[in-house]
């Protein structure tokens, strides 16, 4: 067996057809994009630093219900899902190219370079909450993990996920180098932020976005990065084990353990949200990072549990019909992700409807559902005529270093 082919794990599972595998992955991606937008639109409507005060303004039953639903079922669930799928996609592409003797590390580095450029432009011109630039950076690192043993991958996931003191370590590091990102917005009061986003010229909005991004760098390092990297690696592990090609068997095999984990993690999440967070022990400097880390891990388990539920239900025709619309958005995941920010900029900022901090949690949630429904329709119509979404097409052309046909009436390269 060659060194390259040894990367693959030929587990003896019954294979799933290629089309079913592709449809399921696109459903996963579309579902992740939906959940990410539900969360992001809340932050687009009110910056993260003002969220707690902003939510206290809304007392109606619908708004309180929306806030609870977001806390229990959306926050911190969908970013891990998308990260896992990103790692899985990398593993599937690399293993496929290894099989076909077309693997080139430079091909994947080119893909990550353009993804990083997309992310930077996204931050500057649309929204400071971009994550794809982080995916691009970690994606380059992940490429080199594909040849590591499965044992190394699993231990890496566990260590990255369970280590509780990232905030303390990065806090000390930033203090040592004299970097105080929290000071970036010291000139901006809540009223100034609201005025700048809602009424100031677009260029002032760009300046605020850049400062807001810098102020959130600690969150990027001690919260998002460990989650993203651990989920990338878990996705690579699943790709190497070839589980996606036998997903029906895998879903049945892990039914009992994943249900047990889901029950336990949800019990802890309820205790955390409704009891622990108000208890004095939560504020203890030793226990605080441990409690919050357990909450993060519980949220990640919940996100992965969502994928398991979808994979379980998709076997039934009635549920497949319900989930199929997600495939259209999933096939254009990058385009739809960026489109969310463009729509959010128009709805909330000075260049559009100027609705920043005017919509309630319930209204923004309903708005996100309405926008996503329109995206399903748009994506379906687009894919009736084109092979790829517009940004996906640019990404592929850059990766392959040639212009690929985008219209469906032209033969694919």
C-alpha cells in the first residue's frame, strides 16, 4: 500500500450512493447557513457588546420566547457545525485527489488564499463578524493534518475542546505585548455606535467595523479558534474514516451514545442557563473557565446532534421533502453567507433602511426566516441555470487557474 493510499480508512460499511452523499452534505451546509443567519442577524441588529442591555428592553411573551429559543437551540450550535463540514470537505477533496493521483498542496493553498481574501473584504465592506478568513487560516494548517494518524486527530480534538484556560493565557499574552483590543472602541458609546451605523456615511461604518473587528480579536483567539480547529480536525477524521459514504449505517450505530450525550449535555445547559450563571461559584476565577468550557462543549454536542437527527430523518421520504430545500442554499453556501451580510447592511445601516436597534428579537428572527426562504427560492432558480453560485464559481476558477463554464448549457471541464 502506498503512502498516499494509506491515508484512507477502508472501513467495511455499506456504501451510500454518491448523489445521496452530496445531497446530505448540501442539506447540512444549508441548515448550518440557516442557523448562522438566525444568530448573526441578532448581532447585526445590535452589536455583541450591547446585546445584554438590548435584550432587556423587550418584555413581550414573543420576544422572551424568541430569546430563550435562541439561547437553547441556536447560539454556539451552528458555527461548530459549519466548521465540522469545512474540515470534512477538505478531507473528502484531498482523499479524492489522492485516489486520482491529482493531489497538490498548492491547489488547496490557493483555495485558502482566495477564501482569506473573501473574508477580509467581507470584514471591510460588509460585516465585522466574518469567520471565513479564520477558516482560511486554519484551513492551511488543517491540510497538513490529513496524513496524521486517527489517534493523533482524536486526541487533538479532545485537547482543543476541553482545555479551559484559553482566555487566561491569551489575556496574559496580549498584556505582555501591550495589545489592548478592548480600548479600540473606547471613543464609542452605545449611542455613538447606534448613530454611526444608522446615520453616518458608509466610510464611517467601515472605520467602525475595523475597530469592532480588532476589539473582538480576543474572542477570535480564545473562543472561536479552538472550536473551529477542533471541528476541522473532527471533520478530517470523519473524512478519513470514510463515514460519509456509509452514513446510514453510521447513524444507526451511534444512536444510543449520541442520544445519551445529547440528554446529558442538555441537562447541563439548562442548569448553566437557569441556575449556575446566577450562583456565586460561577464567578470564581478557577471554576468560571471550567463551567463555561463545559457549556461550549455541550453546545457543540448539540450542534452535532442536529446533524445526526437530520441524517436519521432523511431516510424517510416525507422528511427528505422537508429538508431538500436546504440543498439549494447549501450548494451556494459561500455566496449565501456573504449575501446575508449584504442584506443585513441594507436593512440596518445608513445605506439602506436604517433599522439598527429598532427590531425586537422576535422580529429579527422572523425576518431571518423570511430572508432565508427567499434565499432558497433564489438559489433554486440560480442553480436551474448555472453550475455554481457566483462566489463558488470565482473560487473554483482561481483554484484551477482557468475559467470554468458556469452556465448549464455548456459542458463542464
